[in-house]
């Protein structure tokens, strides 16, 4: 594994994938009151513990399918980091980044909808207060967006010269492009 092969985009993807993995286990939503569980019909009220207590739920308790896709995105983000660090050529890393990007786009939209739209729109009975968005949801949203941003940065064009402005391998401008040496082909059969 060669960590020098990793560019800024891959570092963003790898770190964000690890943060997303951790965020799935942190509190995403909370309710003030005596709630003990989150059932299919909504929160389940428990014994009287005091009305000031805040019950929180992680992404694993709130989502039914999206949490699996968030986990898949986090694992694939870490896989991108490993593949780029271990691959002998840049092509494999760019291919993996390209394949993970559609999932990152979809999960960024899901995270935006879930974090910014769902808590205030939960279908809960009238005595239940509005749910609060906890720090795990914000961290999950941020890390999902960061995975997408890191993938886009990692796939960008990194040529040193612009069209019509030739440079050498270090990016220093030269007067004309270096001629490519051609080798003779195999003899005819």
C-alpha cells in the first residue's frame, strides 16, 4: 500500500466514509418524553421517567432500507481509498470512483430529504412533540455530501497543460511539445 498515491479527493472520500460509518451508530432523531422504542406505527410510550428526558434513535433504528445503503456507501468509500493506494495504475482507482459516484449522488439526496424534511413531517399522534434532529444526522448528512464531493474532486482532470499551452512533466511551460518516440511494429508474418 502506497499512501503517496492518494490525492486530496481520495483522502476526503476515505475520511468521510469512516465518519459516515461512525455516524450511523450515533443519535439521528430524538423525542422529549417517556418513549422507549420506535415501532412501525411510531414511537412507543414507556413508563413515567419524567417528561424532560430525551429519547434518541440511531440511523439503524430509524431507517428500514436506507441505513443499509448508507453502510454500503461508507464501505465503498473506504474501498476506494484502499484500491487507489494499492493499484499499480491510476485507471483502476478512477474506474472505482466512477462506479461509486452514482450511489453517492442518490444517498446524498436521501440524506438531504431525511435530515431536512422528515423529522418535522413524521406522522405521529397529536400528543407526541416534534422530533429533534440530533448531531448524528447532521454528521451523516455532512459525511455523505463529503463522500460525493471527494469523489468528484478525485475524478477531475489533472493534466498540467491546457490545450495549446504545452508543459513538461513538472508543469513548466515549454515552447513546443516534446515529440513522442515511436517504435517500429513487429515484422509482418
